[in-house]
C-alpha cells in the first residue's frame, strides 16, 4: 500500500471539476459562486474567497484552493459525514483509530457555537487528530451566508458541519501543529463568569468591571487577542466588535479562565515567517491561516514562508482557535 499524502493547489473552476470527475478525494475552499457549480463527488468544501497561494495572498471569487488526498486505499476510503448542532458531539467518536478528521463549519451557525463552546469535552476528543476551519464569505458582502459543501450529493448547507474521516496505514500517523505569534502580555489578568461569544462583565485582577469600558478606557488595541495558557499552549480569543455595553468575540471566552491581552507584534509578516521557519515542515501538509492575520498583516500580494492554504474565519486544532496558523502533517512511523 502506498503512503497517503496531501497536495495543494490554487486552481480555476474547470480544473476543480476535472479533479472531481476523476473521483479524487478533495477539500475545497472557494467562494459560494464557485461551490454552486461543482458536480457531486468525493469532496467537502467551505465558502472562502481569501487564499495564500504560491505567489502570495490574494482575494478571488473565481478560484478554489484544493487539497487532494493521494495514495488512498480505496477498499477503506475516507468517510464523508454531515453533522448538526445535536450530532457534532459524535465527531471524535466517528474518527478513525489511526488517521485524522478534517472538518468545516459555517460561521455564525448553531453548530459552530456548539462546537466552539463544548468540543474539548466531547467523548474521545484528543485521541485522533481533528483539524479544520470555519467557513466565511467576502467581507464586503454582508448579506452572504457562510456555506459548507457536502460533495456526495452536491449540497451546500448553512446550518451543518461537514467532516471527512481519513484512515492511515499502520506505518503512518498524523500530527496537528499550530503557529501562534501571540503570547500573554504583562497586563492584568481578566476572567469572565460565563462562557460565550460575548461578554459584558468581567474581573480585572479580581475586581468587577465592565469589559467594554475597560477596553475603551485603557485604549486597548483590539487587533490583539486575549490569550489564555492551556497547559503551556497559548490559545487566542479575538475581538470581533466593541459595543457600548458588551464585546463580541470570534471564539468563545470560557468561564473562570484567566486571560491577558497579547503582547504587540512589531512586524506581522517578518514574525510569521520567522515562526513558520522554526517548524519542522513536511513536504506536504494541509494548512490554513486566520483571516485576521490576512487583514492585520496586509498579506494581499505578500508571501509567508512556504505554507499555503485558505484564510479562514476560525481555525480548528481539536478546539476552535483564532489568529493562528494550523497545519496537519502526515509522517512515517
């Protein structure tokens, strides 16, 4: 049996259709306009028009970023499964004993909120790599609704997640890696009494305060995420919107967890390149980066090291992340 690998390419619609018609197993990121034109096949997809291609960052509603899973044993092919807000808790139990799961969830949906708030407690979570991203839409199209694509029946869905469960041969294993530029800063510790995507009240070094007032009164740069230390791993929560009496987030804050605002990053592109260059990168991998890194680093027409992929509206490395680059490597044992 040949080794499984993942290849990637930014391509036009005709090329994507050709790969689908060849019955290849694909993970596709493209604008909804492209996804609507795809034939049925062995693919999953999410709506995204932002990409890091071989030539640099770009915005395109005419191209698709395609990851192809090659070297599969077709007697044990990947399983493609949809999940709703009630069944997403089973995703880790459905994962292969040796392999990985790629999942895509539509931003703002009930299944997105359910996974974001509860994934760490799902049965069997952290036993098999689960990686993926949150689908979005062009930021100038406020009425557009993020979609995921269920290739076997050529269906786009705004209220369900999609997953591809891939088994690996005994001589291979999958690893999830994250590249996070941010570290906890030296400011006060911030905690919240409730888990969720918004916050009104908080504790600042143990003292009650309105979180929105704290951010405004201290001129906090809201491009910087809140960072929590989870057993030595920095996990970001990014601010979506600062309102008069509350703050909205791209990922949930968790109750009774201590956060601090991140230290500023002097040069986004340089630091991102430096962070990626320290990784032991495989020849091929499945990778993606956060849309906020694309925006705040002004990455259009700029390259970041050798990793390519879509810019997503949330990253999944078991649990939901923000402002993070994530990649899956397939290695030999």
